[in-house]
């Protein structure tokens, strides 16, 4: 009786938000946990790219983004093993920090907007995140990513239009990176949204696909920043 009560308390203390988790335990979400290695792999590939392009002094902003990709994978991995409130914050906060960091770096360094313009756009982003946060249960919690996916789309259009079409006489495919990230983001967000809805037909759930695809999204978005050419004109 005492053991049964302890088990019930343990289940209540763990957050059960995903289809794969059926009970307590560090390995109750093995696929959701293991697939966070996609972020670690993305960070490793970005680090190699960064070393290749900048053998000596690496841009601090680019290095910060690469580190945050690895932190996202670590935080999400902890959340899908421990499934506690503190682990949830280790999952959520790095994602938001990455979004803010990439947007600010892109506005300031790539688009070369001034402090005033960049700050105003960031305030709009914060306001959109606040509004999205008012609907935590909409689309299985995916509503909170609406500002991020819209930002990737808008930046993707600007990136494709502003980056050179040719590099050393060859087609510059790098200018399509952010639009590619947007396309993969749409697919990954769909899998995240369907996780709970498809649970009865597919007990494993689809959240692990969100991890695999989002590792690709972060790789493409960060690579776009690393390889981008800043605008010729500047507001500063």
C-alpha cells in the first residue's frame, strides 16, 4: 500500500505532456530523449563550419548561436528524462534565448539596422510572444512558436532577396537557407501539434520527429547567419 502511494506521488510529480510517456522514470520517453542528439549533431557541424570560415577569431555572435544549439539539445534531453518543472525551464528558456539572439544578430549584423529600428522590431517580437503565450493549449502548445515561424519566413524572404545570387561565378544556394528552414519548421511544427491527437493510433507519438527536424531547422538558420554577407548600407 505504501509502495503504491509512493508510485502515485511520483507520477503526479512528473509532467506528462507527451504521448510517449506512460509513467514515471527517466527512460519513460526514450525516443523523445535520444532524438535530442540531433541538436548536438547540428551544433557539431556548425562548429566545424565556423572553424573552416574563421580559423582564428570567430565572431562572438556566431559562436554564441552554436553554443545555444547544443544547450537546447541538452535542456530538452533533460526535460524528456526528468520531466519536472525545473527541467521544463531548462527546455524552454534556451529556445527563447536562441530565437532572441538569432533575430538580434540578423537585424544588427546582416541587415545592419540601427539600434532604434532593431529594438522596435524586437519589441514587436516580444509582444507577439506574449500574445501567443495567452493560448498555451492551442494547437497542442504549438501556438507559442507562431512568432518564431513567422519571423523565419520574413527573414527568409529578405535573405533570398538581399544575398548575392552568384558567389565566385557559381549559384549561391546559401541564400535559400532561411526559406528552407521555414519549410522544415512547418513540417516539424505539424508533427509537434499532432503528437497528442495521434496518440491512440500511434502510441510512440510524433514529438521525436519534432526534435529530429528542428535540429535541421536550427542548423539551417544558424548556417544562414554564419555564411551571410552583411548589407552594404547601414543605418548606423
